[in-house]
C-alpha cells in the first residue's frame, strides 16, 4: 500500500508499511531477495542470484539487514517480493466513537478476538473533521476507525458480524459496509490524503491539486501537493505493543490538547503505529513560543530537545517527540515506519542501548568504511 511517489526499493530501504500491514505485513517479511550495489561497487544478491524461497535458514539474513537500512549500506536496485492473492470478497466501513480511548479499545478487542481484519485505521476527531471536509465525505467530528475485511463471501459475513458487535460494545456507531470498488476507493483516497487534509486546517496553508483545482474537490486527490506557505507540518510516528496502545494514545492526545497546538492524530492502529502531525505558522512569534515551550516540556521525558538551544524558536525537526519518549517507556519503538534519518538518532541509542548501537556501527564500518552511503543518517 505505497504512498504517493513511492518506489518499491525505496520502501524496502526505509522498511515502510501502510494500511494493509496489519493483515499482510510490512515490507520486511514481504521482501524475498534484494539486488544491492555495495559501496565498493560490488553487486550483492542478498538471498543469492535468482533465489526466491518463501523461507530460508542458510546463513545470516542479509535481506533483512538491508531492509530499513535507509541507504546507509548500499543502493537497492531490485527487489523480489512476495505476492498475495486477491480476496474473493472485500468490505469496508467507517465507525465513529465517543472518545479516542473507545476507538483504540475497540481496535485492541478486534485484534484480540482474532478477527482477520485487513485494514484498521485510526483518526482522532480533529483528523476526521479535516479529512471529511478535504475529501467532501463529511465525516462526523469524532474519533473514527476505518476498517476493511477480506475473505470468502461466507467468512466475510461472519467477520462483519463480529466486528459490528465489538464496535457497538465500545459505543461506536455509523457502520455501513461498502463492498463496491468505487465506494471503497473513495474511502481510502480520503485516508491517503490525510497529510494534505491536516495542512488545510491552517488558513495560511494553501493546498492545490496538480490538475490546477484549488483543493475544494476530491478530483485527482491522490496527486495533491501543498504550496509553500507560512504554515508548515511536522510529522512523527511511533509504534507500541498493542497491550499498551490505549494508554499511550490517550496520554499523547491529552498532551497535544494541553499544548494548544494544531496536532491531529492518525495511524495504522492495528499495528500499534500512529502519527502526530503538528501544523504551525513558522512566522507567528506567539505560536513559535508555544512550540518552543512544548519542546522544552518534552525534555523532561529524557534528553533536552535539540534546537531549543541557541535561541531557536522555530519547530526543531530533530526534536525527540513526547510520543517517542512515551513509546519507548511503553516498550515500543521511536519509529514504526518513518525511519531514523537525522531526527531520531538520539532516540536510537535509547532504544537499542550502547551495545546495539556499537553493533550497528561495526556493520556500517565493515560495509562502508569510507562512510560514502548517506553519511550522517541513522548513526
């Protein structure tokens, strides 16, 4: 389920995932072999030339080593991928809940009931309102789950019944199953444009589509691009164990509300993975100060926020976020799919420990002793 302008090798390099990962897995288990150009120019096939076994126990797992390496170990030039059959029947629905906690609790119960859900996506009330208005679908302003089920026609009916019961038990409403392709595509197009919907929450941020329309219609929504403006967006993602998901999401939501900032939440909640999107006006001194104060508050959960030093008042892209600290404390990870890059290098040591980081550095030094590949990223 790649996003806009994604490439297969790019998704493998970043260890990406998407809305279908809860059923079909992230990129990592779906990559069987990679062709990699190493820093010294040699060509490596991570599972051997021409090989594509469904499983293997021969030597170190070089494929998994390069998946998620973020371009720091070599160029990924070819990927051999696992294919999944198309389901006989598919149904999607939208459910609204009285609170963020109720929506997340419903997610946990659906997973614990072993309902083989294919997609289960979370929008808080701010994000639901933004997506509804941006897409023209008019969602209720409430915590929302988008669900999709795959299976045979017989099994689908049973899954729908199970899901409906769990949704009702958690105070959810609005279930109306869409089985037609056009209806389902409209629903997921709305979800895939969540970033542009979030940017549109700020009056100073213009959003337009490549066909020249002003963003008021849903036509060509998949190719939407944001124009440069005073409003900027900062996105971060974390992933936590499902058992800790309700507490972490609710606490993060409370912190965002207390900050007074525009910060909708969205996520692949079935994986324990969610995003916080901070939309702010970089030229507003008062808001910049509130962002500065917010980042200082984050430091109480760990190391001081980078960028808050030296008198900076703009949003620090390298700032470890509060949700990241909370995710690590909950036994999760600082990033479920966005990667480490530059901004989360400090958090990587917290997550892996010194021994883990030293091991990564040893691998990097062995494969790229001259630090040619994406220098400065990850490590």
